[in-house]
């Protein structure tokens, strides 16, 4: 008789009511999920036969190209699905239905189990995501690293980004987790090779940057190595900085790497080689013989004679090459000035004095800062019969400065603009096909400026015209 009534009036409430209390058992399954995955990974590594069976199963079309660990997550997701089913069913069920009380009781019990499971589900889904991401990165973290960690690794953000190395800008892919940052080389087909691994405990801060070699740059300051990264737009830069600052929330605030208090304690951001053409102390131009050397304390670029000191650097736990200024600061702070100077060989940099080379002084701009003014930027410049050369051009106080590097203290050429004419090249110049401006003066060879876009040309035309006339 009961079965006949059930056929006439289908019900699911009483059935769900009888099994809902058993959903509490899923809590035990979820609490041991990470241990189960770790055991699976260990067995796959140690037992070749077992690993072969697992690979065969994962290649089976029934698995839909998913790993076994992903299928193991299926039971964890059942409770929320049952809850969604009952919530949808009770919305469409008449309150006078004999099934309504049982469905309501079942929903309350399933909801109680689901609330207990939600935290575990979030952790397990994060665990699965982290495992999947790490499986695509070689040379980074071991796939079982998160089980060995005292606190679970939480995925934060990943994406393509620019990285400024010593000699050029490189494309990199960054994975940001709660306790580690992986900076990877892109190998294609969703695979990456880790070039740099930075633990969050080594991270000291995220700083602003105005480096013109990078689009939308920002600096990542770490204990051992600091560098400049670049985003594709302002929104992406803000997203990365916000994400990094969230990771840093539990860390103590860090000062700038080059401040006297932090000098030698935190790795500096190195100025790139193409940012300077001369020593940032004695201002002699670098050549094949007079080579560049980076100060390991402040990151600036010097010749050999201005950086032949050795000082202990806490962030590297060893001595390193430092410039004269940093040497004095470090030794006066640490009390090793006299003893260390005796081991230098040459105690001053006056041997390579800047007096032997003509210079164009500009004392208003401190050393180690990017040259800037009313307008600045890289432009291809043609002077006289020479070919176009790339200069960092700055207009400041009615003068056009041409710098070989963005951090150079002195300009290669300075041109007072008052009285000069700014115009497009004429036919006699034979300069068709380029976005050019002709800067000319009576009885002097003209100078040609070559631009990459119309908007850039218009900006420079307005600035040059404005500074060529006295108010």
C-alpha cells in the first residue's frame, strides 16, 4: 500500500531525511584529504608500477583528462550539491504538500553539514589549484611542498609580467602564493621554468619606480635580490602591488634599501647597464677598458677605482664590492673603517679624476636619480653627418639636454633653445618616411629628432616651441 501511495505521490523528503545525518561522515574524509593526496604522490614517485597504473587511468577517456587527485575531490563537493538540490526543490514545493516537513528537516541537516564543510572545501579547492599550478612549473616547488609547510599555501595571483634584468627587458610569468613568489621563464604549452624563487619571509616591500625602460614599473625589494617589474597598464600594476602588499600584511614594514639604516641589510635594486654611460662618482665614460661595476650595497654603477672597497653585507652574509660612499657609511656605522681601508690597495679614486675628461656639470640633479624636466624621453637624434643615435632627451630651463643614459650625471650635449626654429623637414633634407622634427639655427648644422608616434611628436613640438621663445 505504501509503495502504491509513493507512486501516486512521489516524495524525496523522507528518503533524504533518513540519510542526511550520515553526511557528517564527510567531515572525516575532508580532514584526511591532504594526507591521501600526499600518499598518492609519494606512491607514484616511489613505485613505478603504481605510477604506470595511475597514468593509464588518467589517460582513460572516462577520466576526461583530469588527474586522480581531482576526482578525489568529487565526494567533497556532493554536500553543497545536495543542498542546492533541496533548496531548489523546496522553492517549488507547495507548503501543504506531505513531503514539505521532511524536505525542510532534510535541508536543515544538510545545511548544517555543508556549513561545517565549507571551510574544508575552500581549503581543498585551493590545495587542488596550487597542486595543479605547481605541476606546470619545473625547478620551482616540489608538488608535495604544501603538505610539508606548517601553514597551507594559498594561491593569490598569477600572470605575465616584464622583468628588467641588468642588460635587457625580459618576459616572465609570476606565480604569487601566500608564502612564496615564483618568477618563471615561459616555455610554451602552459609550461614554465622557475628562474627565481622568493620566499615571502625575504620580501621587504613594494616600491614605486620611474624607470623609463619599463612600462608601468614597480620595484620588488627583497632581502637577497631586488629588481624592477613592469605591468601592461596602470590597473594591472595596481593589482600586483595590492596583491603583494596583502602578502606583506603580516610582515614588518621595511624601509628603502638605500637608506643608511637599511644599507647592507636589504638587497638593492640594480640600475641597468644601459641606464648609465659613465661612472656615477667620478663621471668618466665607460669603455671596453673602463668597465662597469655595480655597488652591492646601493645598486648604482661605478668604475673599478670608485668601487674597489670590500664590506660585509648582511643580506648576502658575505663581503661584497661597494662604492666609496657606501663604504664610508657602512664602516662608520659598523666601526671597521680603518681596518678595512688597509686592505683596499688604492685608498682613493683620485687616480681616475674626472678632470682629465671635459664635462658638462649639472649640479642641480643629485647622482643616482633619473634625469627629468619639463619633458623627457628616449628619442633618436641625428647630429650633423652622424647616423641617428638614441639619447635620453630632457628639456630643462630653456635647454635641451642629450644624455647617453637615464642616470648619467652630465649630458653629452646641451643646446640652448632660445632663437632656434622648430619645424618639419623640407624636401631638401631627404628625410621622407619618418616622423621627424628639424631643430635649426642660423649658421649651424640642423638637428633632427625622430619619433615613434604622432602624439609623441606633437608633445615634443609644443615643448620645443615653447622653450625657443623668451616670454
